[in-house]
């Protein structure tokens, strides 16, 4: 795991957590640069995505390592925390289970309800990501991306160092992650759930969280699939983050 920090140290601190199959550079290089004009921005390459030969294990393990860093460097306090996709699971874990304080929490497509056959599904996802990274996605993979994510990731948007085991563990950890009992911590308007209008599985997840935290705001970002706004219009994405915090 590698942390990067930019922006003046005295500015409010914002943590950005990338999603499965991606890394900080390919997800947040432009948004982090824009936000760092006003905020102290922290990005992180999770285990398995850091180019150090590590392997992603579980969401809880990643949250534990991030919380150790935040407690040491920032007294466990953030102005805002954003997690996209799998990063949203980690962000919720940080706040609910690791007692990290964040005045604002942004869950960008940050929860999808579990699907059956988690092991088999995780294997299919890992195979699909490997095909994309190798530049040879099958028709099944392409259609699967269109069905589940409504957006086909490109090879240059994904982390080149991610292994099959890292992707498998990432997906399986998401599929088996349990919503914290104290989710009521997030029951206020400074918790925001973002989603594109084409993300039908993510929209279902947003409804589940909204039922548990009714004061959470849910915002549709437009006619986008999973991660599409971040990758295709990073300037607008950065502006959106700045507006909601």
C-alpha cells in the first residue's frame, strides 16, 4: 500500500480511494490535482494495486491499514472521504468500523448488494479483467461489462500490476461484505451516494443504504455507467466532488 499527498498541509484533508481493478494514478490524477488547489488530498494505491508485489486481501484489512496511516498522520480525522466502487465499501468500513472521523462521506457507486455464487462470480470477474488488461476481451466479457456496469473499462484505465488473485479477492470481498450494524453513523445529509443513471445494480444498492440511512443524499450524476464520469470527464468529476463537500 502506497499513500500520496498533495496540496498545502494546512488545508482541509480529503481522502480518495480507488475501486477494483484501478489505481490512484489512473483514477484520480486529474481530480486530485484540481482538488489540491484548495484541499490537502490523499490518494492511496491499495495492496495488489501498488506495483510492489502485494496482493489484495479483504476490505477490512485495507481499511485497517488506511486507518493506521490516518491515525498517525492526521489524528484519524478527515474533512472528506470519497470511495468509488470498492473504495466506497472501504470508506464505509473506515468510518463505521475503524472510527475514522469524516465530516463528509462520498460513496461514488460505493455499494452493490451481494449476488449469489460469490466464488464463481468473482472468478468470472477476475478472468474478465485479465482479458481486458491483456487487450483480448471476449464477447462474453464485453457483454458482461455492458450488463453489470454499463461501461466497458479500457486497458489503459486499469492497474497494469493487478493479478488474478487480487481481482478475485477484491470482488469476493465486496460480494461477502456485510453492512455495519452502526450504519446510522452515516445517517446525515453530509453522506452522499453518487450513481449514473445506467448503473441499475448500483441504484439497487443505493436504495438499500438509503433505507438504513434515510438522511443520506442520493444524487444521479447523469447518463453514465460505472466509473464513466471519472474516466471520461475528470474535470466535471472534480467539480462535482467540490460541490458536494
